[in-house]
């Protein structure tokens, strides 16, 4: 049986962090060989190990945001990836389902972006729904990344009673994420 493990990224062992970084580098090669997640982010990591190797991964970036003068604890799925030789086995679906359940138990709502071709996957894996009236903006800089200017779809789920009671406000809003320049979910 496949088990999805979870750990606060900042508390993960160096071995786990290296394996996460190696997996992400395999999927999205970049010149940046530093840690998978910036140290200023609070990240809950989810992974599947097979034969002592991380073969599938996802992260939930935890944030506090203000929507219509109300403070919310939110999370955004990020870095969902499975090594090519392990794809087609439902590992990413299992990780997304587990990460979604964790968000449901711990946060007010979840929100993130994906390319249009992945909307159905996230709906099947975690009941994530496209929200055309929500705009995500990385920060308050004039050149901040924005879901409005990228070829992405905003996906969202509302979890807490507080967030549910403000559903209309949240699902028809501009949400500033408070990220550093160049960061986005």
C-alpha cells in the first residue's frame, strides 16, 4: 500500500530535503540548485517513498492573507511532481488528496493556480474548483506576478466555518499573497 508521508519542510532531515530537491530538479531543471523552498516560506511537504527514494512530491505553502479586512490562514498547493518512471500509478492524485485533507483540517481555505490542462486533474484529486472571480497577486509591487496576467486558472476550496460564512467575499476578491519578488503559487 502506498503511504503519503508529511513533514514540515523546515524540520525535514537533510536527506529528505536533498531528495525533494533532486526530484524537483529532475522534473523542472533549473540553474538554481538551492533548496526546493525559500527559507522565508512555511511549507508542509507531502511525499511518497518507494525503496527509500522520494518518487512523488507536493507542498502546501502556508500563508496569512487579508481578504476584505479579515485575516485568514490559507495554503496553496505547489510543486506537485512525480518522477516519470512512476507516473500513471496515481501517486500525484494520492498526494493531492492527502494535502487537501491536511489543508481542510488546518486552514481556512486553499487557493493556487495551475495551467488550464490540469484543472480536471485537481478537481478529481481534491475537488478543487476553478474560480474565475478570484485574482491572486504575488505582492503589492507594480510588477508582481498575477493570475490575471499569466496563462493560469485559480483553483480554490473553502474549509473553515469562518471562511464559509464569508464565501461570497472570498470567491470574488483580489488576494495579495505577500510573497517576495518572483514567487507565486
